[in-house]
């Protein structure tokens, strides 16, 4: 970790790197083997059940999906707070182009995590003073791409069983495929894997089945994710038409984007919400729209129906899709080019 921090000094604040390193060290020091936590008589039943699902999901990822899980998520860390970190992102007001930071191994990424709220707010304030749209959001999990024995964090357990399993499968997918410099593809890919793998996990496991609540809930959420993906992709196309119009001045672009944002929220309420089965996307609806908040959605929801179409091409075999993308991702400039276009 100190070696990685040293490599980072030329690219970002040494103070930031040291703080992040200390936070990660504290997380790793507080780890306990999950099987010991499960067998601890002081562990509450809800935690015990969810941790049991985590262990089962790891086995599923390895045996059914072919993911090399290593030692990730065999340990558990109880945090003293309900949020792991705050993620800061930013973008120019007239472009859907993120501000990026460079880090070793992963390359340029369009966000920066802070373990201190004051540090996150200070970073965001500095970016606002430079004229950028900004977004500060909480996160409950992360992956070190297999470089460390990532523990499951107590923040993940605040959600229900389906979300716990999909979060673990999402993060494990990063260890299977991570294309440096393509965060949008990496996160949308992981969203697809986490959601589809959770369906297969709950609908096929012993004691599960297609008539179980968890199976049906995981299917409903995947369908909702695809609907929201179409909505976001449509909004992005509308904004790109404004931002890339050379005939418009900066003031005209900013005025038109506000009109587009307002129309998009009306469309969200009138057209998207009535189709949703299990989710509300309340955070999106209740967070002011700007380029930074919108980009944070694009990263996780871009072209999800096209990932689903790729799954269909592989006869529903997620393992086959994972192998295919891993083999071909390095052969193209943009890994999104590997996806078919699905009917919207």
C-alpha cells in the first residue's frame, strides 16, 4: 500500500493518499473471518443470515460464473458509521465530460472517495468555485480489484438479502474484468453482472426457486434497472444535442439544459414511474439534476438493455458472457462496441 501511495504522489495530493491509505489499513485491521462472525453467539440473526448468503454467493460466483474470487469477502469489518465513504464527482456545466483523477493500476477515474465528510465537502466546494457542477454521494462498498483481501463491510448489510448478494457479485465482477480507463463500462458491466447473477443465484439455489419472493424481487429490480437505463440514455442523447451544437452560446446551452432537465423530470414522473415494479429511484428524483449527478447515473446504468441482449446471444449463459467479454475487451478501443444494440 505504501508503494502504491508513493506512485500516486505525482498525480494527486499526498495528504489525500495518506488519509485514504490509513482508512484502508484500519478497515483491514478490523477484519474478522465471516465464518467466526456467523458462529458467534453474539451475532444477531439478521447479520448471520446475510453473511451466510455472502459466503454462498462467493461459491456461486466461483463455481457457476468462473470468477476467481480469491480471498475477497471471506472477512467482515464492522464500521463505526453507517456510510463507508463519500464520493465526489464533477463535470463542466456545458459538457457531459467528467473531471478525472489519476491513480495507479486503475488509471483515470471520474470520482474521488473521501472517508471524511469535511474533506469531501471541501473538495466539492473547491470544484464549485472553479465553475463545475458537483455531486457528493455516499457509498457502502468498494473493490480493490483483488489487490487486498476485501472484507464485507457492515454498511452493505443495511440493505435486504437481494441487495447484499448483488452487491457482492457486483464487486467480485470487477476482479474478473476491469478495463483501465473505462470506468463507465466497468461499472455498467458490474451492474449487469450483479443483477443477473443475483437472479440466477436466488432462482436456482437449493431452497430457492422461481416462485420465491427473493427470486421474483431480483427479477423485478433487473427489469426496473433496464427501464431506468433507457430513460437515462435518452436524456443523455438530448443533452448531447444541446452541448454539441456550435450555433449555441454558453448561456443558451445552459438555459436549454435547464428546460431539458425539467422536461426529463416530468417524463420520469409521468412515463417511467408507472412502469416500475419494485424500485422508485427516489435518490435520482430528489437530487438536483446537473451534469455531475447525471454522469454518476450513466456510469452504472449505461446500455443495460444491450448487456441483456448480449446475454440472449449467449443463450442466457452469464458464464459465457463473462468469458467472452474478458477475452475480447482488450481488442477494441471502446468495450461498449462489443455489445449488440437492443430494441428499446
